[in-house]
């Protein structure tokens, strides 16, 4: 029996009234009942616009011109009401804050049940069951806006899971989630899919989504469908990287070893990937390229001594944390959502005072400095550039920190121009910030901190929400800064970033420091990754599957080889 079509685009196009060109062009696409679809593509490709057409936000919230036809569950969307479409399509937005209605987590999860007048006792049972599944049962009385990014995402997921809609749309569901929670989210989505719901996932973290199988991958670029096929065919085509979507790391490693990937090798999952056919190539490549890196001896710059902190005096957020930061290194701080990573950064910057312990820099106790004085030594760039930008023009934004310090105008101009050149923003110096892309805005916030010449630069999730192209652009820029002597600390959930760009990782979970060692070694430690909500790298699993005698050495080998390849390409 043929499956029923639940979503059908026919010669569909859409142009926002605020734009001079259409965002979507001539889309022809059928999605069938019970299918699980991954829509991928670079930033600005039109994939989120495609999702907003399905859930009715276009044309009801975002106005524009529609051409062609789009039917969802048999309803022509351009002539239906948003309410009618919401009974067919449930959505988890990338921006969780925009989805909260309740005063606490429990109320928020129950929101749709209240609208459907579900009896209170039944509602309570459903909410507790769903909250337990997404690991938020202990937070039902908490304000959702006060949660960490990952916890907010779980609440949004729970709010949609209690709904009884047939089509579920997830827009960047892994944004802000630590690797293990992201893995759990994908497992939960898979569990929902098994209830014969139609699932659409919009996400650029391909390897993470493919932790569970999908029926099709639809690659979108510049508002057009580039390829629509099974994951095995799409991955074997080699087309993804060309369009700013990163292929799984195990595939990159296999290609470095000279393997030619075909759909028959089932590359969509490492569990199904035919590694036996390339085993000899992998072993030969490893033997030819593996060199143990010598330990560098760096000067200690910052010392974190016995730091303890609690927001309410009851629950400890940081518990006797000790760590060192060395001159000229690029370091990552990783761990589960709500582990205390950002709190530690706030203490280092002086935004909050520790209950116990101290921060030493060049053998000086930083507690004697004001926040302003400390900012000249340690600068922090927040995850969302919009939270840092306060001026309309780029020059004014970057110059702000110097102006409040009463630096002479001529010196301000010179320093701002110098830092804009370093950040690749000099040609935009007279532009308004609003004209920039998200990645360029991120550079503006980095420039506004760099202009103060801090000895240490802290970045909170520098690549969050970035496609592979923008991720590479930001990270290569930071790598250049680091090679010129800038000490950089990155708080991240991105295991690719941690592997590729940082030599050392400090792992914090539940306020405790669990590890401080080589970044690649952290992601090859099964027990540690489990405790810290990290994810063992697929490179380690590939090495084991290929029978490499030293899997840890294989991962190290890949990191150094990959860095050289990127340098040669750059």
C-alpha cells in the first residue's frame, strides 16, 4: 500500500517583502506519512524558511509573496489559519526563549494540554512522565528563562512531545546542547518517530543527527533543493562539504586513507559502514603518518585556586576547582549543560566573587582589581553577539571600550583600525552593525575586546549555530590570533572544535573538575565522556573497528594530519 503524502510543495516559491530576491525558488517536494527527514544546508540557504512554510509561520508571522502551492495534511497553507496548521504541525524552535509561556517548567510543558482541557490529574501524570524522559523532573518548579541553554532546549522538546500532532518540526534541536544531551534528544525524536509521526529535522550537525537513522536527507542551498536522497547516497556523493555541511569525521578519516566511498558501503552510520573493505588502507595510512607530538613547556599565566561558588548558598555550583592556563595556549573548557563552565568564566572575569578561593595572574591576586581593570587583562566574548553590541556603527562599537577609558581620539582611531584589519572587518569600518551576518557580528564583538589588548581572551560557544563554512572562518581567525601569541580559552559543546583546535581540555561536571588533559584523549575515554555528557569521537570507534593497535594514537594522528590539510587548503 502506497504511503500517504502529508506535505507537498508544488513549484513553490517565497519572497519576504523586506527582500529584493526570493528566498525559495521552485520547490517540488513530497514528504510521506511516518517519514523522518533531515533538511540540511549552510546558513542562509533557506532551510529554516522552508520549515516556517510548513508550520505556518509563513505567511502568518513572516509576510511575503508566495508562488505555487504547499499542502500540509491536505490543507493549502496560504489560505488556512495558523491555528488550524498548529493542530497538524508541532514545532521546536532554535530560540527556546521565544517558545516559553509558563511561569515554571511544569506549566510550560503543560501549556498545550491546558488548551485542550485535559483533566488535571491526567495532565500532571503526562507532564511528569515527559519531564523524566528529558531529564527535567527536578526542575518543574523552576523559571524556564533562568535555565541553561541546554535545559531550555529540553523543556521546549518536552512541550512538543506532550502534543498529539501528526507532524513534528525540529529547527536546530541540537543548538546549545551538550553532546550527550544532544544524543538523547536524537534518541527521543527517534522514539517519537516510531509512533508513526512524520518528523522533519532542520540541522547542520549531520553526524549527530545520524546517531539514529533518517529516511532522506534534503540538501538546500540558495533556496533550491540540491539533492534529495537516502543518507547513504547523499554521503557517498561527496556533495555536502561543497555546500557548507560537514560530513562525519569517520568518513573524512577514511578518505584521508585513500578509500573511495560508495552508497553500497552504507556510510550513513559507523555501525553499518563497511570498514573491512578499507582496513588495510587505514592501517597503512596510520603507520605512514603517525608521529607522537612532544610535550610543550609553557609558562603558567593564570592560576585558578580552590574556587567554590553557590548562587543561593545551598546548591554548590563550583566545588574546589583548581586549574592553570598557560601563556599562548588555546584551551577548551567542556562538560554537561549547567556544569558551572560559564560561572567559572564569570568568576575569572570578576563579574561574580567566589565564596572561596582566588584567581591569580602572573602571581598577582586579581581580587584587588575592579571589573574594568580586570577587563584589560581578561576579555570575554559572549555566545550571542547581540547581547554585547550596543552601538549602531561598527567603528563606534569597537571603539567604545577605549572611549570610556578616555584614550585620545587619534590613538583610538589607530587601535580600532589595526584591530579591524586583524579581524578582517576594515572594509566595513563605516558600516552599520545591522548590515553584517551573524558570523561577522561575532567578529565585531571579538574586535571590541581585542582592541583593549587583553592577555587572555575567553569565548563562550564561539561557533554555536554556525554552519561548517562559518565555523571554519571563525576558528581559523581565532587560530591566527593564537599563533600571534593570544592566549584563548573556549567554553564549548562542540567536540569537533575541541578536537581540531585545542590541545588541552578541562572537563567540568556538576561543579567538579573531572579531567585536565589532551583534548583528543578526553574524547577517547568512555567512562569520562559518559560522566561529563560528552561524546566519544567516531574516530576512536573507527580505529577500533579497523583493528588499529593504538586507537588513541590514531585519533592524535588524524588531528595533526587534518590540521596540515586545512593549512594547505588555506
